[in-house]
């Protein structure tokens, strides 16, 4: 997997990207199925992983529509 600059990510970095993307899908598509505490904490975790994505030059977009 490559970032926007064309740099190949390490295996660990690529796994973090996968985790971010999966958590983003869960918060986006399944928010109504989660208890309030789980949704709040998942959103906080997603915000933290956003920082990782940004640092890896993966263009994570914005999270405002998910409440972050």
C-alpha cells in the first residue's frame, strides 16, 4: 500500500490504515446499532486514528459528518 506521496507503507502502517477504514465504516454504517457509550468511544478512537492517517499522508478526509 502506498500513501499520497508514493511511499510504500510498512506492514504495520498498512494494518493501521485498515483498522481506520474498518472503524470508519462501522461508525458510518452501524451507528444506530451501537449503544451510546460504544458510539462515543468508537468516534474518539476514530479521531485518534485520523491523526495516524494524516501523519501517514493517506488523506483521511474529514470526520465532521460522523460527529468528530
